[in-house]
C-alpha cells in the first residue's frame, strides 16, 4: 500500500466521516453519505473531492484500447475478441468500451459538478476542492472532445427526472475547447498557493493542461500556450518539477551511464529494475517490477493513484458508475496485456519496432519494451510493454496524467508554432533535456518531424500517440499509410470514435452520430 505518499483522506465509517481522518489515499467509499449529509459535515467537500478522484480511477482502465490501440504504435493479438477490430478501425457505435469510456468520464463530471454547484458553501480551508472540481471537469471534457470530437459540455448536475439534458446538445469542437480552457483557468485561480500533492490536481497541472488544450483546439493558440508553459518551466524548482536524470559520470563507460538513465526512466513510472548491468554485452540484465516508493517523484505532475489489493473488487472500466471501489487496484495494465504475453493487445507494431531498437533508443528501449520478448529476426514475434509490468487483473502502477517531459516538449511545440523547424534556443534547450535523458545526441535545429518522432518514443504506451498525430495534423497521412501496409481500415473519419449509440438511443433525434459510422 502506498500510504506514505498519498495524502488524501481515508474514511471507513460514518464515525470517521464525522471526525478527523488520517491523511492517506485509499478512496474507500468517500461518498457513502448523501450529498446533503456530506455538506453538513466538517470535511464534506474534501470527501466529495475524493469521490471525484475515485470516479476517475475507472477512466484509464480501458483508455488504452481506444487510443494507443488505434495508433501505429501497437497491434492486437487476433484472438482477442473485438480488440483486433478496434485496432483495425472497425469500431461499432455499440462497442462496450466506447460506451463505458464516455460514461466513466461523464460520471466523474457529475461528481465534480456536485462540488461546483455548491461551491459557495465550501469553507475557506476547503476552497481548493472547488479548484480540483473545475480541473477534473475540464480534464474529462478534454478526454471526451479528443475521443469523440463534438460532445456536450455538462456544467451542472442534471436532474434525470426532467428533460434538462435537452439543454446540452453536442457542441462544435471549438466551443468545447473554449469551455475546457475556461474551466482550467478557473481551477488555476482556486489552486494558486495550495500545497502540492501529485495525486491531486495542482496549479502547475492546471497551467500545463490549459496550454495543452490551447495546442489541441482546431485553431491552436501557440502564444498563450507558450506563455503558460514558460511560467512553469522558468519556475520549475518552485513547483518541485524536473526530469529524473543522473548526470553522466566520466569515469563510467557509455553503457554504464546509459544504464543509470534506464533506471531513471523506469523510476518515473514507479518501476524498479531487479537485475544488474551486464558487462558482457553492455545492456541491463533483469526485469521490472512496480515499487510504490518510486511513484512520487519530481517528474510526475499529476497522477491517478492505485493500490495493490488481493481482491476481486478491483477497478475496471465497467465497474458500476455509482460504485465506490474499496480496493483501488488498477486494471489498465490488464487491459493492455489480458493476462500477459500469451494474449496481449499491447504488442508493439513492426512499424514502431523500426524506431524502438536498442541501438536507436539505448535508454527508452529497456524501460519501455519487455526485452525478453524482443526478437527482430522474427517478424511474427510478439513484443510487449514494460512500462506497466503487471500482467494480471490487478496491479498498483499509478496512471500518470501529466509529467514534466511532456511539458518540455509541449513548450518546444508551442515555440515551433506550427512551423517546419526552429533554431529558437528555448525550444532547443527544452527538447534537448528530454533527448539527453534518453542517452541521445543534442540537436541544434528542431524540426516538426523531430518533435513528433521524439514524442512517439518518449510516451509510447501512455495513450498520447493518436492525439499527437491529430494535433500535428499528421494523423491522416501516417495512419493511412500504416493502415494500407497492414491491411487495416483507416479513413479520415476514423480519427474519432463513434458517438455511443446508447447515448443516441437515450435521447432519440437529439444527438448526431459522427461521420463514417
């Protein structure tokens, strides 16, 4: 259990809800009481805020299937039910994962709106929970607009007994982004000066995700994104943010220095390397395992916490929308591996393995790829992910929503401002920090392609590739080529998921299906 690092209230009973709770993160039934009862307790808003985070734990559970699995990074084993269809861009509007991802984000939004609707009742020492609620509402809508494109923006708790939903039609993508940015900015104001907790929304996280939204909207605002990201990067020590990075030791060989960087990179994800540096071939020799002691580190800006519990009550994407899961074990690694290499859906594509080799990526390869499964001489070989080493149904790797390497590369992207290249020293310096930590040579000229390529290998298995391609305007070219080479079914409409048929059926003739479905 990661009790030392997680400073969210732990409450097991009604008595605990009314008394001072120990500061740990084990989101045990934080909304067992009614909203009215919670608002009358001394720490009701804290418990409501915990309920928001608890609800969000379900979101990463199947996100991989709908994002990374629809990119050129990975492929699915042909025996795994509907997953090969997702990988092949044959997603049905009735697909269960499409429906639950939408519903789980909306459920989190509902919990956030409970706080926002009652924000004027929040005591002074719990005002930060209002900022967290605005942050999480923005984050969930950010997930939805990138996945489904035109979505409603739900800014209040809707009364299910009325037709209030008819006041919330699908909005144009640009309008959704305007509201996302407004919510993120509101959260910045509430979270200003609040003590940092990497398991809770923070001012730095809100600033950086506002910038990412500016870059992701249909007409990117590079200037605003650059200013926001600069405010964090230029004050990174004040925010306690930095890359995990061990300086080169001139007394060590290149391989030994890279081995230290491999350990750094793996530690970012809370993983410990059990093994040694092999002098025989100059490579790490061992395996990765999750170590909760590494999960709180300077590179993590915001992550969703999970604890390993031996129980059948682990979080899945289809956990009941109103369930509060007591044993907050994660299942997203299960979604990636379906009990390991024998049945994986996170198999590295041949296209990705051309750029992720031990020679080209002497650091990232060993902390991203399960080296024992790597055999470039056999094109039918299945090569698996090492970032989330759990291969069973439960695990305790936290899910990192935002880390400092992303901020540095987003800053370079903002300065590049849609151009083909730049020699701006600020962009070059930010880019090179990530390169050097990866054991690679620095550059003096940064191109758009360099940046996209760097993001691909830095964030593989972190559900970023598809959205990076869309944001860079390269999705159609890259994914069409990948599709053609692998006999898949991509077309430009497939960048986005179908709008869940369940939502359309609930309000006939109100929601429209996305083009191509």
